[in-house]
């Protein structure tokens, strides 16, 4: 019998419906909730047999087996907690929350109610990341000691500065909203979570653009274009622009692993570069999708040298995020149906949120280091067991 899935928020990430709405194949979308009439019209057209409503209570009472929370970041915690309290398993799009207390409350609610919680960190399923992790686990570079990530967010102006993402009351900041992915990957590759952060950042380009407008009723595809270049020429920015467009954070992870993350929203190219350095070599990706490669150096060289080995990033199915979205949804559905361990982790999602939030606090102050508070050990153990009590 198909699992009945409710979608809460029928915007950009509702593209995941293509992976979850597969009648007679294990799951179908039976209900959609969104306060926007345009979103509900889209849902009616694409899912004519589903309940379409603006009432969360109506959706939760409709008999769904699980929900996918795909709403703006500042609503994740409230909506997810309501669903968990109703006993409905939750897929929550990353980031977990924009406030650390809210993130912790989500995990605590999941444990108290015994309702399953899954977080949409799809990059744990991306071929470039799984390849790099495999090489690390095989011992190809020895013990990991450092992880560096440079994120060139070439579409940043269109993606994040023309809608609600530009308002820190909705996101906290892009070091959290956009960086939660990369911080989670850094943690996963290093096998350790951040214990201390220190950051600097600025609103260097988009804060100087005075052309602003309210885009209520519009969506990012309505204004996105590669012709929107250079960044200083962009127009129609969100009325509130108070998040940084360039930021850098240094992190000290458990076990003494050092990490850094740099993010820039006005580059001409759009990709991520990870460098992982171990006691016996290093790996680095050139390109982060099909057609790119991961390079490995594990011999000593006099100066610059071509990689000692190269590994192609495998072609992925025709699905979002180089195939990761399909794998993410498949794991979520399996988790709802059968339980068990998953590649994604609510604890890991909380730790990436914690590092991003506290790094943002650091960069908006004087850049001093801030300690990341640890989660309760019993709570960590609960999620490590696959969300079952001992």
C-alpha cells in the first residue's frame, strides 16, 4: 500500500514531489498545504487528486502517513513540532531551524513523542561527497586533520537577495541558510562536529544596490537569468537586505580537526571545492557534479604536481542535485515505513545549524571565537540508535 504523504509548502523545494508522488510504486502525495493562492493553484494543477488547503490542521487530520516541511526557514520549527506532536513523521528541509533553541526543541519533541524526524541534507547523497567520503574511509589519506571548503555561489544575487532569504529575521544569515549544507559535509568528511567557531563577513556588494521592490507573488524562476551580470547591475532586490554576501568561518572540530568555510555570493561561477588533508595525503574535487573529478595526492612532490590518482564523479540519474534528491526521498520513505538508521541525522543537522548560527553571531560581533554548546548525551544516543529508546 502506498504511503500517503502531505507536502507543507508548495514552493521551490516542492520539486521533491516528483520523487515522492509515485502512485502504485510505494508513495503518493495526498495533501498539500500552502497559504499562497498561487501555490495552491499549482498544486491543484499538478496533483488533481490531492487535498489542497491552507490549513495545517486540516492536512494533519487528513490521514497522511508523513509530511514534508518545505516552507521558509523561519517556519520549520513551529510546523515540524506541530506535526511531531500530532504523531506524524516529518521530513524537514534543511536548515533544521534558524534558532538554536528551536532546533534543540525539535529533537527533544521527536524523542518525547516517539515520532520519526528526518532532515533533508541531500548533499550526503551527492556523488562528489560520497566519493570523497569513501576515499577517506578507505584510509587513502590517513587520519583527517583539516577540511577546507570554498563555495562560489554564482547565482547568489538571484537566489538569495531578491526574496525572503535576504532578511535575517527569516534566515538568521546565509552562513546558516546556505552554509548548513557545507558545514554538515565538513563534519561528515571529518567524522567530527564543531566545538568552536570564529567568523568574519560583510554585505559587500548587494547592500549598495538601491533598486528594491516587493516581489510578493513572484518566485525565483520568474527573475533568474544568467544575463543578470555583473552583480552590481542587479535590480529589484528585496526591500530588506541585511544578510552578508561574503563570509568566512574557522572551526575547531572535536579531536583537533581544523576546518574553514568560505562563501561568496557574487562570483561568476557556481560550485563547491572541498579539500581534505590527512596524515598521508589529501583529496580535492574539481567540479562538484557529473563530469568533474576528485583528485588524490599521496606522494611527496617538489612543488605543484598533477594528482597521483584521479576519480571521476559518476553520472547520476536525471533527478535534482545530481541524483541526490531521489536518494534522499527514497531513504526518507524507507525510514517512515521501516525505521532504522539513515545517512542523514537530526543530530548532525543540529550541529551544522549550531555552527552556522554561532558563526553568524561571531561575524556580527568582533569575530571572537564562540564555543558550541553540546547536546544532551542521552538525546544524542537516542538518535544514534535510529530514534528508538534503549
